[in-house]
């Protein structure tokens, strides 16, 4: 598991996301979802949302990476 502050503080979150490895990025996203769900379950509400901008940046980067993989993969007719 990564450290709580693995990046320079003045670096934008979008740039941080681009530097993360695929597995690290997926783990970060999954942990943020788990934390959000735990906060909401403990409070008995759905009012806690951990920055939609973070989720947008992560999901956009994952989508971009997957699109690039599909574009550069040899066409085997299976996807």
C-alpha cells in the first residue's frame, strides 16, 4: 500500500493520477470508494462524497489508458 503523501504538495491531482501505475490507480480509486461507503454507512446517510473531481480525474485516466491499450493491441477479433 502506498504512503499517504506520495507526491509533491504543489503538484495537481490530475498530474499525480497520470504518474500512478495502473494497479496503484485502481487501488486508490477502490480505497476512496470504500472510505466514502464506510463514512456514509456510519452516518446512516449518503451525504458524504469524497470530491467528485478526484473520481472524475481517476476514471478519465483509466478510460484513457484502456482506450490506448485497445488501440495499440493487435486485432485478434476478440475483445
